[in-house]
């Protein structure tokens, strides 16, 4: 008699299909993780440049503070802030992905 319920011993083909699906998902996750780590690295380089630029605009050796390019520094600081926020979000996502992969 054949039951409508699946046998506890699934066929080898079904098991292999499941393993392949899981392997594909793991590869996708690893690829996504690598992309996010690269993005984080690129943002870190950009942040370093922005920090240097802001420091140049706010030259501490300038005798006349009215000559400081504070508006330019402010604009760059806004960009810097946004990038740092993105980096924080990326770090959280990267940590979760590493945890999911058991790294």
C-alpha cells in the first residue's frame, strides 16, 4: 500500500538535489560576503582620504581663522558621516554572514 506521506528514507537523488541547493546557497553567501568586505575596504580608503582633506581645509596653523575653508570641510564631513554610517551597517551584515557560515 502506498501512502501519501513521503518515506523517511528519501531517495538518493532528492538528497543530492538538496545538497546541491545548499552548496549553491553557501557559494552565493560567500560571494556576497566577499563583495561586502571589498566594499568596506574601498570605503575605508575613501574615509582616509576625506579625513586628510578635512584636516587640510581646517589648517590648525592658519593665523586667520576666517581664511579656513569651513564650508568645504563641512560638506566633506557630511560625506564622511554618511560613509561611516554605511560602514557600520556593512560591518553588522558581514558579522551576521560570517556567523551564518560558521566563520
